[in-house]
């Protein structure tokens, strides 16, 4: 598992509205209010079209804006939690986010298997 993957806590699916108002731990950052992190984003005021390119190859401009953004992790976790399929969020395209979700699921499965083996 990469360092990037280990810094994130998988959030509940977006259809679980009961947790929407609670504080969510994201790595070592606390994000008490979605609007709070959005107000500090480097992309604030940038044209939306930049973050919804026609293909992944033209996503580099958006990724450059995300690079070094103070809320890049919160943005990425929001996109994963909300199951955003399109656009660049937290420096990742839809395909990259889907890959990250798959890696996290595989890591969880491996952890469960390891716990099972160790508990026997």
C-alpha cells in the first residue's frame, strides 16, 4: 500500500446521509464542514471547465492547480465519498479515483484475511 493510500480513511458511501453532519477524519486533517475546505481551495474562482476536461490527457492544467493545494486531500476524499465519476478532484481524474478505491478495497480484504489467519 502506498503512503498516499495509508493516509486516508475510507468514508461511507454518499447514500449514507446520517453521517453527513459529523466531523470526518481525513488522514491527520479534520474537516468539520465541507464548505470550509472549499473556501480554502486553490481552484476557487477558476473556470469549472478546467476541472471537467474532455479526456484525461487534457486534465494536466487542473492537476497543476491541485498540486500543493492546502485542501487537496479533503477534495479527493469528498470526490470518493460522493462517488464523483467525472472531473478532476483532489488532483485525480475519475479513472484514478476508481483505481484508488479498488486498491483500498484490496488492502482491506488483505487486512481481514491476515487478521483471520492471526486470530486462529
